[in-house]
C-alpha cells in the first residue's frame, strides 16, 4: 500500500478530500497532517470579523472530510522535510515516510521581528481570530481603547479594516487605521475599482496612512522607516507574507518568500511526486497573489495529478498530469463592513447590498459543497 500525505488543511486539500470521498482512492494510505480538526474558510472571514456570521459557520470540518475520503488525520505540524529521502518530521518528533506529498500549509504574515504582544499576524487565520476576539472583548469592557491598526494596505488588509471598523461601530472613540508602505494603496487593482474602494474608507470609519513602512512595533506604537510613530491598542499584521521556513530549508526550489516553486501541473520543480498548492505554491510561469480564489481552482488539477502520481509510482506519471491555467480575470468581491460589498470583473464595477448577497450565496454554496461545519 502506497502512502499519500497531504500536509496542511488549506482550501485546495479540503476540496481534494471531497473529491476522494466521491471517488475513493484504492490501495492507498491517505494521511492529512493538520493541527486542527477544522480550518477557517477565508472567504467568510470578513463576515465573521464584522459579526455577520457565527464562528462555526465558516469552519471547514477537516476531520469529517478525511474520514469520508477513507483517510486519517494527524493533529500535528510539519517541522522538517527531506524530499530526497521522502521523509518528514513532525513537531511532535515523529518521523513519517511517504510516497507522494502535497503541501497546502498556508502562509505566515507580519514582518519578522514584530514581537509586541499587541501585534497579531493575520495568517494563519485560525490563530488570528481568537486574538482579535480578545481585543473586541477588552475594548467592549473598557480595558483597552477601541483603537486598531492594520499593517498592510493590500486588498485583504483593506477588507479586514472595513470589517473591524463595522464591529467597533458605536464604540466611543473607535479608530481603525490602515498603515501601508505604498504611496498609492491598492495600486495593483484596476483604477476605477481602486478609487471606489478608497472612497468608501472614510464613510466606513477607516483612515489610511500611506508611505508608512513599518519596521517595528514597540510599546504599542508602530515605528516607520522615516521615524514616524503610530499608537494603537491592536495591530493586525496583514503584510509581509512568507512561507514556513522548513520549506526552503528542505532544499526544494523556492521563491524569495520561501514558497515552493511549482510547474503548471502543481508538481514542485525538479520532482514528480511532490506538489504544492494555494499559498504554499509559487507558480513559475504565471505568479499570482496569495488568494483562496486560486487555491479553489487548483484543487481539481491537484486531485487528478495526485491520483496519477500515487497510481503510477514513477516519473512516467507526469505524462498524464493536467495543467493548471490561472484565470486571467475573476470576480473580485470585497465586503465593505456592513452587509454591502463591491465587485469588479472585466472593468465593470458593481456595488450594493445585492453584491453582498451574491457573495454570501457563493460562500455558503462553497461551505455546503464541503458539508459545512
């Protein structure tokens, strides 16, 4: 019996497990390595932060998925990887051999060295939410000021700021600020879409400070490279996304942030039996931002190619691999805090409560596909 290990419980692996539950693998020992029995669905995260969803509504039940797929889950994390020996070591100290390995272990956010206890890295999301909820509780009880800052002015950082501001609505002296190193926030977006989002920030209670390159957070104050300081009682670190260090330390080819270089088949560069998807992967031919949108689309390709790899047992399996072609354009849906959202595709910008309802239907349908919590 050959062993397939799925390291990490990201969106791509959750969908792979759902596919194998529908069409089981034969004569395969399937193991999922993930520290938790549930994983958050990132599409609903802003709604959870804003208070529109209960926490359990956005939790993917990994334990149930892997059981239905005929596998088992190890509640642990990878600490070391030796791809040549086909062996990994878990944080518990256990060594595990494998025949085929797939990485969907997510990412870590926040500049290295931000040690202030008020700083909460947004990724991994499972660790972020409890810390954020502690801040909301403390602010509601008056133990801290309702002053929050988001480090990072990308699309995810802005959406999070809108959600936090909505959650703090009505609190006396509430303040939510985005600290971004960019001169022009969201400059990666189409201009019209970008302008609409930025125009909504003041109305939502979100302040934006540009050209603020955070180098440290000490004693409740973010320090910028130019010497400025900004105080807050909570900092959400949404910038500086990087991979777990053991990926690059394994000797696998990686990008500067430590994410595994993969071919269009999602096989790691130089390997036929090692794969990576979602945030863990860096597509060589067509780099894409870290977004669950791409992980979801990668899942069918990953499920097929893993099946081919485990069945073949040799590099000849690559002849039957499928290629993942990232979508050039996709529907971008951004929550604005309240039950209102803005969307863009092919240059067309849409906004309103109906857009939030559309996003809500899409997110609920995704969770229903995975069987809910």
